[in-house]
C-alpha cells in the first residue's frame, strides 16, 4: 500500500505500472489497451482502491509532465 499523502514518496508499484504501459505501447498495442494493462497492475497492488481512483492515479502517472 502506498502513502499518497506524501507526494515526495513514490509508490513502489509505480515503476511496474509504467513499465506495463510502455511495454504494451512498444509492442504496437493500442493506447487504450496499454492504459488498461497499467490499471490492472495498479489494482493488483492496491485492491483497496476503487476502479475510478485506480484509473485516475494511473492516468496521472502516465501523463505526468505532459501539460497542454
């Protein structure tokens, strides 16, 4: 379980989540499949989180630093 109260502390599963996402993209899978795979990895590590919270956290990690 991650302590998201401290933004300086990275969740230990973040690397696994991002690896799943980028590996799927690297194998020419659609972005929506890569995002779903990353969310499944996150939910494996955080079954206590709702689907919506999981999706939002993964989206924030995937798009970190990509401001429009």
